[in-house]
């Protein structure tokens, strides 16, 4: 065997070992790449989910969005604003860069867990968490309900909402604003986080109800019935501006530019009034969701009021009565005289109980005194 053959054989053996080592190395690298790729894909494919909590339970108004407990109405939609900051940079209310192109609409589907493990529907498609070793921080803010003409949202998340209360109680929306949720991260540095953002919505309107009752004396009178025929709020401020702000630790909201002089028809009881407890009465389950406002004294031309018309029927003969009741004149106890001074505040629940108790006609009898004595004399002889 010549030297060239020996060299060729040695070269082939060396190259065979080299390719074997290279192939083994390629397997190892492919394995690493697969693991790393899996992590990245896992993070990128996790949608940003949203859940919610409402801290105060209310009752029925607009059934499409009115919150009756601690969760939103199923299939109702809310709008979310998102910002991002660099990993490790906390949000202070002003330093975030827009994460969504605009307000991002989310449909709440309570109890209907989607294929992504969330209870959200995404009318505009899901959005995904930033990932990597140092993913950006995300920060969220929301209002409820979305797509309502009575609410005009600010163009850049935090800011001023314009709001107008609908004319009918059944159409009024449960306008809520969520606290800012900041510094959220999902990625290699926080793999235990399931990607769901917990939003706490707070009621920004005042819930108002009106109840009617009468006294036990009227109920006990078999010849008399009282029936409310109409009732309405008058000169109610129905529009305003709600401004939301964030100082890095807490979300604050405040109403301003409250105005308007709207009338709102109040549902009245279908039958005759009954005597009930001091804080209850006959009602038709009307729930008004109205702009918070200060009640004005009855001497003010713009003072808010309720006008009530009722009939009192005795022995089949009805009489019609109307009374204007100023909201600032309500008292603290049934039949009392101490002013209650109730202004409408956000997240407050105010019930007005109107007792219609006609004054009974009483008769007192006395005899008029005889006129002064006059004396006439006769002399008979």
C-alpha cells in the first residue's frame, strides 16, 4: 500500500468520526432548539384573558348589562385599554406606550370556558402576552359596558368619559370603570401566572328607586282605597363628564360638568296601596341608574323633584290629587322631621319611600248659644 492510500484511509476514518460527532452535536442542538422553541411558542400562544369582580350587588334594570351580583352579565362586552413598559419599569399613569391599537373589546362568557381556557370571547381576535427572558410589562384599564351610545370613551385610555342617562329606566346602562391593573407579565420569568388579568369594576352611577305606601288606618277602612296613577322625576341632571386618573397606586374617578333637566317616568303600583314597613312599599321594580348630583333646595328654580298623582276613592267616589315633592326635603325617618340631606353619589343606592296618607275628614258638633235674652211684658187687668 502506497503512502497516498494510507493517507486517504486515515482521512476517511477521521472524517467519519468527525461527521459522527457532528451528527451527535446536531441532535443535541436540535433538542435544545426544540425545547427553547416550545417555550417561546407556549408563551406566544397564551392569549391575554380577563376576568372581573364587581364589589356591590344591585338588582334589575337593563337586563343586557345590569350587574345583579359579583360578575358581569353573560355575553356582555367591556372595553380594555392596554399599555406596555420595559421589563422592570412600573406604570405610573403617564409612562406607558399604547399596547392595543384602540379600545379592545372583550365579551364576558361566564361559565363557558373557551378552547384557550378563558371565559372571554374576542370579537376582534385574541391578543397575546409578550414573552422572552425579559418580557415587557403590560398594564390594563377598562370600562363597562362597551358599544353604548350613552358612553363616549376617552381616545387614549385614562381621561374623560362623556355620559348621558337614557330616558327610560329599562334602557339605562350600568356604567362602571375598572381599577388600573399594572405591571402584569407572563413569560419565562413568571411561568406560574396563567395569563388572566383580574379587573375590578366599580359603579359610577347612583341607583335610585321609589316605593309607595299608605297607613294602616287607610288599609283598615273598608270604604277607602288609594291608587297612584302617575309619578315622575323632574329636573334631573342627566349628563356629565367622568374623569378617571391614576397616580401609580390607585385609580380615581370624579364627576364634573353635570347638567341637564330631564324627566323620568316612574313605574307605579298596579293596585291599591298597602301599609308596609318604613323602608319598603309597593313598587314596580323600577331601577334608575342616574348621574350623581347634588340636590338643590326647593327655593332654587332648578331643584329636583318627584311629581305624584293619586286617587282616593271612598264609597265609590274618587278624588284626584297631585303633589310636587322636592328631593332635598326628604327626612331620615318615616313620619319624622329631620332633614336627610341625601345627595346622589357614585355607587350609592337611594330609595325614596312616599307615604300617601290622606287626612281624614273629622266632624265636631257644638250648639250655637242662644241670642241675648229679650224680655217682653204684658199687664192684664
